[in-house]
C-alpha cells in the first residue's frame, strides 16, 4: 500500500494550480530552542492553504460526464476555497455548502473564486447532510476534504518538495492533524524514502481525534471538539488516512490554545507570515518537543498549513500568546482595603513589569485584585513570584491556566449581587459557545424559564464561528436540579463554572 501511495504522489497533478512553497528558516526560534527550525510555508499557496493540492489532484480524475454535472462539497474553511479555485481553473461547476455561522470573509473568498455557496445549518454535519442531499438530487460528484486516496496523494506532494528542498539530515517533521489527509500523504512519502525521519502529528488538546484513534487502535468519534483552531477541529480521523497513520506516525503531541497563539507569534516574528490558528498548531508541537531533555542541535521541520484567519481574531491571539510562552502569570491576590496597599503590593512584586491590574471595591476590609505580571518562561520564575507574594503575607491564587479567568474575568469590571437580593434563589455560572449568527441569543433566552434571572452576561467577538459567552443565572433553589436539562435543549456547548476560583474570588 505504501508503494502505491508514493507512486500516486509522484504522479499527482497539483502544479497546474498549486505552487512549490519555500522551506523557510526560523533563526530567532532556532536560537531560542537550541535546534534548527524550518517552516514549510503552505500559507503562501494561491488559496493560502495546502488544500488546493488535494482538491485539484482529485478533480483531475473526474470523467467527462462528472465534469459536465459539476462537483459539490461541504466545508467551512480551506477545503472550500481549494475546491472553488480548482473547479474554476478546470471550467467545472462547484457548489460549496457552508454552515450559516461561517465567517463572511470565508464565504466571500469562496464566491470570489467562482463557486456557488449554499448556507445551510449551524454546524458542519448539517451542511454535510445538505450537500449529500444535493448530490443525490443533481448528480454532482462529492469531493471529500481528506478521506480520499487522491486527496491524500495531492497533499503528499508537500513532503516530496520538503525532502528535495532540504537534502541534509532531518530529525523530525511536525504536521497539523485535522481529518488526517495531509499527515497521511506526507508520512507515506517520508517513511518510504527516509524512514529514519520521525513523523509527528500535532493536534489541539480539545480536538485530538488521531490521538484517540491511536489509543483505541481504530477511528473513534469525539463527543465534542474545540473550535479555536477550526481548520483542524475534526471529531473523527478519516478511515483512509488512519489506514496509513496507524503504522507510520511516530508520535502524536497535543497543544493548548495558549501554545498555539504563542506559535502564531513565533511564525510572524521569524517570517512575517500571519498563520491561522490551525496553521501554527504544528509549530506549537515542535516547540514542546524541542524542550524535552536531550533534544538539541537537531533539525526540526513543521508545516504552516494555512493563513486564512480573520483579522478580528488577532487581538485575542495576541492576548493569549504571552501566556502560551509562559511570559505572563495571571494571579488573584487579596490585599488590605486601605490607602497605600497598592504601592506596598507593587513593592512586594519587585522589579517586574505589571502587565494587567483589575480592581473593583467590594469589601471594607479586603480587596481582591486581578493581576498580570511578566515572568521568565519555564514556570519556575512564576512559582518564585507567587512564593514571594505569599511570604509577604498575601493570599494568592494562580489563574494562569484558568480558562474562565483568561476569557472573561479579566474583561469584567466587577460587581456582585447583593446578599439577600432575591430570597430562595442561587446564582449558577456557566460558560457557553454560541454560534455567531442572528438569533443565537434569542434562542438561548427562549429556552430559559421565566422564573430565572440573568445576573451576569459577558461576550466578546473573537472573529470565529462561535462566540464565547459567560452567563450568570439566578435560579430558584428548587429548580437547580433540573437546570442543565434546560441547557441541553438549547444545543450549545457549555461548562459549569460555579465552583471556579476566579468566579469565587471576583464575582460570587
């Protein structure tokens, strides 16, 4: 099977639409990590993503009858643009079904490349079902985004270029994993020609479908996936990719949102290229690998798979990059509520940069403050800074890894519901992902009983398909037991945060 894939990769017709992308050095990162880091720049493709390779190669196998009827696919991202461009170049009609929550920038990009866009459903599965319905109705050929041998072969040409561009020793190649088409094609080619090179898949912690499949020995469907790195937010690895990956991948590394944001910054600083979140996933994994004991002086390559990011997301990425590099500690500190306390607190911090300071009066005796301080990466300096404050007599809570604190608390002005404001009720705090579409809030509110009162609401647009929302609800004590049954009916992902220390310290 491996030899047949290599032959398909060598004969793949991708360069009628795709370009050979450079293998760029990352000198700043290389010096910092003590290893030679190289970045394969698939963000420079005409559609700003590697997806044009697989889409175009698959379409070269269409019969004349299939070309005459046209093609269809379901996608909210880079595959849609690859299919649209390939179809226009071949003179084939293309229909792309996208969820209604797809950011307008992506819808406009697909239409600009000549495809017909159909908006259907609030999630990918609904769009897929509609695409398959249209396929049956009109006789279109469905183009799978990753679970297809010809798509896999097209993506494998990335590895063919890479090995030609760098003929010296390579210790490991890091590849982002969504449905598995890119890493399957690259692994097939690399392991056939250079089996000594490690092929390492990298996934977000909240969308690790390949890791789950490797652990189970077969593809499994994740109950849910995180959407920050939406280009790799896939709940189940493809069957065809996994048939290769189960024997060819050396390791799977998972990374956090903060680590991905830090990698976006690293790519920009070394190449001035602006990667999308999924495009920087592989570098985040490379950095984790490079920090292991004994990993130095090696040549490590990662694939920047795309640059289709919304401008609105950059502020959020920048905020989280410092945390991802472990250059900022977010802490909650209790100080006396009296004149001079802030000055005394800053003296206790020492010669450190205060990156953030949020405070609101709440108690006559003590004040709880939300503080960001600059620290040296690695974790040890953060622990020393906290220990110094504790030695000075300050109660400290480390919130650096607290998602509620980083997403919402740092942006809230404070305030607390008065004690006894409503008798016989309790405040329940939940974090939600709302689809970014008109009517999402009304849908949420219409499912809540009239006896419930919204006591807190915080939302920030991050330029993504889903908005992150924090909601406090005052619920009659007798109705608390059935609270989540109402939330389940809404259909939005949610997390209970009533016991979160960030909430307890600042808002409860």
